[in-house]
């Protein structure tokens, strides 16, 4: 079913991109080209007619290890057998073999064998010598469309809290409420929500600009309140919003040109990205965002989803793979009663839509609901070490990144 000409063109594009990356690395640092492990994957075209991908992660610093090809191919085959797309399977396989390389222990002369983890992803209290977040692959390119991924190409987007005074007094992010209008955003800010995402759909540009302006004004009335804008990043820049949240489709629009990506990176906006699969996480981590969102964790009727519930296993897996200094937001069907389990799984923040009273319930009713949520989302004593403190929970068996049931693969 392959078109030979398309495959050849895709391979040529990938090789060209690999050479460009090697030259860029060499110009930045004479030794940098030895720090990246990049592979070319050519597979059948998917919904977006893609054929070829470049997938890379930081090269393991350990000595030569044997058996890596067998481990990689077995991991990819296992992921495909569990129903993953080819690209998701490659991403999982790359992460799996990187962890196996990092865990390799020499028991005699010669190169040691790759040490295959007994559970995947590795249990948080029993990580090997390689940190999972540094070994998780980044999607570098797809059909010639470049995804800037390494630090010398794209700087990390700003942290949620750059102000030291605010950082010492306020948690980075906990309750994250979504609003369908500026009026709803204003009510949420007045009820005590610090982070609100304005999600206006289907409105003309002038109306979107007005809604953003009104919501920014509402946020300015409350100390440390922060407005995030869903999708419309240029309007968010013009309106003075705190950050922008991009879904995968809107992210592709940004990545369609270097000019768009460079403009977003230079805007000063914080960036949050939705992810639902390993391949989407590989794209998000390439851009080094301020936060990564994962979901839907549970079933939800708030939005039509092409993905089924991911489960707590996905949250645990994402916490292993997302860098500790990047906030992890969980979304989808989370209630006050399930929030504690989601936090234990590793989420830093809970995004909610229908879990708060509807827009016609304002004032005291909404504030009481927000206070109730806040009481169910306690912060560690020292929130600046928030991620490390969660690691003190008893070890659980996380689900694989391609199995949201939380059972773990043995």
C-alpha cells in the first residue's frame, strides 16, 4: 500500500533534516551532536497523510549496551499489539529502550545488556540511573515540517510564576477553571479562582478580541489572577493575556511556519498544550511549554472527544515523563471526590468545566463551590518542592502510556 515515490521523498526530507540538526548542534557546541539520539520512522499514512517522522531523545551517557535493537522492536510490537498507532508505538518504544539503556549494569567484561524494566513506565520510587523525563522522545519533524525541540533551537516558555514574591506566597496552579465567556471568567475570578481559561468558540474575531479584553480587565482586579486564552494566541498577545492553551489542531497551525512559532515564543505568553497520546506528548515536550495537560482522565460530556478516558495510569505515566519543573494539568470528568486520586497519581492541577455550578449560579453559591474545591486540593507544606513531595506516596504500579487502566505491564 506504499507509494514508493512518497516514501523516497519522505526519507530524503528526513535525512536532510538530520543533517541540518547535526550542523546546528555542531555550530552550537562541538560535542552537542553526540548528545542526541534521533531515529527516522517511516510508516503508513495516517489521518493527516503523514509518512515519515523524526523522533529523538537525549542520548544515554552510559557505556555501550547490547540488545537495544531487540528491546526496541519488541516494545514497538507490543504497543501495536495493544492497539496503538504506529507513531505512538515508536514513541513508547524509544522511551522504553532509553530507560533500559539507563538501567544497564555491567556484570563482567564487555558491554552490559539492556536492563528491561519490570513495569512500564518505571515506578516513581524505583527509577534507574536515567530519569524518565529526560529519556522520553521529542518529535522533531514530520514530512519536512520542523518541530523545534532542543534548547539551542527553542528556549523554554516562561514558568507559571516568574515573580519571586508571588511564588513564595501562591501555589503555581491548582484549580483551573474553564469559562465559555468573559462574564463567566469574571464570576470565577470573583469567586476566588486564580487560573481561568477563556474558551470562546465560533465567534468572529472582533467578538473574541472584546471577550479577551473584558476577561483581562476582570483578572486585573484580583491579585495574582491569571487569564489563559484557548486557541487564539495572536488575540491573546494583543489583549495582554497571561497565557494561551493550544489543542493539537491549533498547535499544528502554529507549527505550520517558523514565523508563527518564533512569534509565539517571543510573545512572553505562557504556553499550555493538550495531550492525549504518547506521540502528542512527544510534540508538546519538544516545545518546552509552561504546562502539559493530559486527559480526558475520566468520561466527560463537557466536550466531544475523539479519545476515550485515559485513566489514572496515564496521569502517572505523564508525571514520569514530564519534567519536574513543568506543571502537569489533568482534565476530564474529575470530581471533588476523585480529585485526591488524580493528585496522588502526579497531577499538579485539576481543570474543571461542569464540576462547578453553572453560569446562572454566581455570587455566594459559586464561591462556596470554589472554596469546597480548594479544601479538596491541599498544597504540600513547601509548594516550591511540590513534585518531590508527591513522590513520598507509596509506590503504585502505573499503567503503561498505552493502557490507561493503571494496572502496569509485568
